[in-house]
């Protein structure tokens, strides 16, 4: 895609501020992002990835800070299966990173070795004694069961009241009614099985999480190793959410046959991994409902504006149809 002169100039400024020559610089837009704008930047000597992050008064997330600080932390503790952070300009919501050569995996390609690499990555992030307490809380990070319940409740209720302006909106609202009925049963079951839903997870059992973690945010290098990417929601989180997201993300599904061994490996950093595993199994249905809500974000005005920012040429109505089809398939194959 052709990059505008203004964008080209902004990216050139980013490189120059980072001390990188812009002689023979070529910028190409990378398609596929749902929230931000990404560009492959070829210079005379090297290739980089530049990102411009979505920012809006109604959205309090600092996506640049979350991603950049997470990558600095990962690199500091010796993790190399993530891109190297190079430079950032917070005032402009811009970041510069190592460009990773690789390709996306498909669900049918996933093997035990790939699952193991992902689990070891999570464990490595958390078994170090050098955990960075200055890292932000992950996006929608919660540390009590009550908080998880309230947040999912809020997402469902928001979808029950989004504006209906088309037939596809009406169809989505009908589906959300069905989703809400199932959510009420799941919520009651979690409350019934929880001894105290308001107790905060002990700090020692919290985790540094990539957030939105899965093979949809990974590239397979030529040497067979996986490089994990996209950490704009990263930070401190509940391990139950970290694990559940991995098995709930719908783009490149991971079979639940790997669930138990993945939990055991990923949570190996904690002396309380058995208790954390029980917590994960209890809350797993909650996060699957939450993922249904995430898939329906395009029906909400704020989320729709992010999509438009990242891909101005996309058709909002077509995307709504596509997302409704995805969520119905996800719901009926995994939850109901």
C-alpha cells in the first residue's frame, strides 16, 4: 500500500531520532493489524518495523508503553524469541523494532514442539528473580475472581445496548441475548465453586503476561524457531487469564488436548502451580465468554474507530458480518 508523504516523513523522523540513516529509505505498509499501523522500513543497511499506535481520549490504554516496556524487560532477562526494541517517541505514539523475517503458522501445522516453545516462553518470563515491578498491569488485568466476573459482565452488558442501525446489528443483538443466558449460568457456577471471590491473587502468583497470547501473534523463522510478536496489551496479570487466552483465541486455535501439559509447563515458575491450574480451569469458561465479546467489538463505536484507524479502506458492514459469523461458530463449537 502507498504510504502518504506525511507518514513517510514521520517515519523518517523516527529513524533519524534513533540515529539511523534514512538514505534510500523505503516504507511499505503491513496489512492485518486491528488496532495500530505497522510499516516495513528498508534502509540502506537494514530492515526495521515501525508502528504507530492508536490513541483516543476514550481509550486509556498506552499501547506503546505496554509493548516497548515488555520487550525491554524480555530482552533484559535474556529472552530472544521476541523482537528487539530499538527506539520510541511516546509523544507521537511511535515505536521502532527489529524486523522479524518469518511466516504465520496455520492451526493444522501446530505440533507439540510449537506448544512447548510457547509454554517455555511464558515460564521464562516469570521464573527470573529480576521481575520488573514497574511494568504496567496488563490490559483488563484482574487479580480477583470478582473483578473477572464484573469485567465480563460489563462487556456483555455493553453489547446488549449497542446501537442497532442495520439488519446485521439486529442479528448480533439476538445472538448477544443467547450469549448472556449462557453467561449467567457460567457466572453462577463460578460463584458457587469459589470460596471467596473477592480475595486478591497473591503478588507472588501473578505473572508477567504477553496478553492476547497465541500463534496468531507469532512468526515461524526459517530455522524452525518461533518469534512471538505484538505485546500492546502486555503487563502484570492473572495466570488464569494468560493461559485461558492462549486456548481461547480463535484465529489459530490450539487443541485442548494440550491444555494440561501446557499449564504444567507454563506455570512451572510458581510453587503454587497446582492451585493456579485449578483457578485456570475454574475461570476458563469465563474467558471463552469474554472472547465472544471481543469478537463482537466491531459492533461497538469505540472499537470500530480503532479498526478504521488501522485500516481506513475496510468495509465496516462487511467486517461486522464476518465477525458475527466467527463468534457464532466459536460459541456453538466451544461453549454451548
